[in-house]
């Protein structure tokens, strides 16, 4: 992996550096030291590169992959557009997060399972005051979910469901009976995307990661709730009619984002973009 666009001094102060990922991960320290000229980056170097900013409020980042022609999936799943490097970054972003936010449609199509605790991130998460694994928060208006799935029956951390106040009562009861925690983030049956970060932050879940899908991500972006987009561009052409990484009504004016960094491995580009001013008012001080 190599860095194509170093941002120099980060535009947003980052939180204090977390402890290095233990050598038990199987990735040598030398790999991280030589990353600038190629080779596989160590997990601790990736964790430092993707550290959450030190801000006194929730920070919502998205992680998505796209083909060269803009498809967010192929055959209904994102895996055909992925790569080993993409999966390493996917794991690191989960390892840093308090909560992973995902739409109900994506849960159904991708067969979501609970996030698992990984020994590689145990020290890092403990130092940050986090539990062993991030919670999964499913955004759903109708709660048409399979509550017998492992996402609800075998999580290390109870799965959360974000829904509206007018959600179907019987489905809410079924969710709670399955062990899920139901959180209200909207006055109607639908979730108010602008309220998602604050509702989760009330539970102490401030390092937030969404993995889409495209419809949910478009709602979060339209509501001004999205602080950062980590977009992997695969050197593949998918064709077809798959949605883009954000799929929703056209905005009146395209929103501007600032490029933070670009990494490359095997032709895949791993970009990070930040919403201008997202942390300007409440940024902490990096050590």
C-alpha cells in the first residue's frame, strides 16, 4: 500500500494516538515502517491513519466501495467490488467505531452478522474506553427483519434498532423480545436521519460508522449528518443498473467535501473526504 495524497498536517485534530496493535496480528512492524514505498500496512498504521478526530460531539463517517462506473454493488452485494486491502480497512474502521449503522435493506441483502471482538484491536479499544466490539444499529421504519438471525440472537453487544415513534407496535415488541434495543429517532414511522447521530451519542456511542446502503447514506448526507466519507474505488467495471453509493433525490446544490487522503493498493484507491467545517467549532487538541 502506498500513500498518493498525504494531507500533511491534518485539517482536523485527531484524538491521542492509540496503543500499537499487538504483534499477534501477524503483521510485522516492518510492514508499517516501509508502507510509504509499498508493502502491506500494519494494522496499527492503518488505525492511526483512520483515527477519529478529537471533537466534543459525535462524528459520523461512512465506508463504501464503488466500481469505476459508479456501481455500489454487483449482483446485490458489495463483495464482488472488494479486495484484501479493502477488507483490511473495513476491519480497521469497525475496530475504531463505537457503533456501525446500517439500513435494513442492506442487512437483508448482505446477510449481516454481529460485529465480533478482535484480539488485534483489544488494547486499542480498551485504551479508548470502548467495549470489545462495536454495536450494530439497524435503521428501519417497518422493522421487517428476521429476528431469528444471528444479528439478533448472538451479538456480543445487543443489536440496536433505530426507528420512528409510529413504528408498528407488534414489530417493536418482536424486536425487544428477540433482545434488540429499540431507539426512537423520528416522530413518524420513518427515521429522521438528522437525529441519528445525537440519539446514538446519548448512549455514549460517538465514534459512528455507517456502511450504508446507498439509500440510507443519501438520507444522512441530505440531512447534513455525514461528517466523513471513506470511499474505495475498485478498478472494475460493473455495468448494469446498480445504485450509486448514495441513492436518493437530487440535491438543489451539490455539497462540497474536502479531500483528506488517498491510499492505493493493487489499483484500488482508498479515499477520505471530510465535510468542510465539520469539526471547526468543536475540535479538540491533538497531542
